[in-house]
C-alpha cells in the first residue's frame, strides 16, 4: 500500500487539522469580538465542515477499508484529545 496521510506522525492526533483549525479560529474570533453574527457563522461553518468530513471519510473508507476505520477509531476528528 502506498504511504498515506495516515502514516504521517502529525496525523496521529487529529484527522482533519485544517478544518479543526478553521473552526477553532472562527470561534475564537467570535469570542474575542463578542459578535453573535460571527458566532452564528462559526457554527454554520462547523456544520458544513461536518458534512464535508462525512463525505470525505466515506470515500476514504471505500478506498482504504479497515485500515482507515482503524485510523478513525484511534484519532479524533477535529480537536486533539477532545473531538
């Protein structure tokens, strides 16, 4: 099997670090500015990315099968040690 992102040491903690960073940054911006509108947009972004992740991970399970399922069981989705 070719080397994949699952074999990258940085991916040992979270499966979607860029999406997680984007959600956390948008939530942080909403908190710092105390903007309800930004908070609402951050929540919408989170739901949109959740749907995108579901689609992407479905494709990855089809391609890599049990190896990707094991990877999913061992790592968090967006935020290390939390979610």
